[in-house]
């Protein structure tokens, strides 16, 4: 069987891309974001909660997908950057200990852990752009990560739109970069 990219490497790359953007966002917590219902603070809380949910799916825990939408609260007392680093360290440790072909139970149905992890990785990639855009940072993302996110979104956006997770697609030229295609597919104006 052909093997795709290593999920651990992809997770580390997405995390490494988001970390400095998140760290530089703390002074603009009340700013609006491309996720129109969320402020920068809400989006940071979502990023942390999504990784907690990921840890609960892959490790011991009881996954509660509703935590990803409960974002209207203060940042963690230890600080957003410390909380994000702590939870992503846990997820990385779990990722390094599991067989990606083993089935995990998710609110979206049973699937291999290696397939499931691509969704939280994509969440980090897309929200890296959202936070950078909202806080006036450089919005150019890693092209390989954007290609991955575009491929994942192509499979999850239809169901996500039904649940209200994505706005209508923004049409971009077929020759657009994977970043712009990813953004358009996820309902964002590149």
C-alpha cells in the first residue's frame, strides 16, 4: 500500500506555522476575524479547544465536539501561547504512540486515526490565515500545507456547510494558488 505524508510531520508543520501567529495576536484580542462570528480571542480559544478535542479522540478521553464552538470566554489563565503549546505537545505525544491505521471513534463516524488527524491539521492551517489576516500579520502560508488543507477541505466542506461551519464558496481562478483555492473553498475571500 502506498503511504502518504507522515501525520506527525504534518501536525508539527501546521503547529509551527500557527504558533508565532497566535503569539503575536495577543494585543488584538477584540479584533474581528474572517470567521465573522468570532473575535481574535474567540478564534484562539477555538484553536486550543480543537486540539483538546483532538486529544480526546486520539487518546484517553471522552470527545465532546461542542467544546470547539464554546469560545466566548477569557483566554486560559496560563496564557494562550502556553495553553496551545501544552495541548499540542500532548497531541504530538499521542500521535507518536498510535497506529494511524487503527480506527478511532469520532462524532463524524469511525475512521482511521491517520485520516481523522488531517481535519484538525487543516483547522490549524486555515485558522493560521484567519489570525494573521485579523491581526495584520503576513498571510502567506506554506504552500504544501495549503495543498493538504485544500485536499482535506474538498472532502469535508459539503458536510461542514450543512452544519454551518463554512460560508458559501468564494470562486477563485483554476490557476490560483493552493492557498487561494483553500481559502475560497472554505468561504474566505483570498
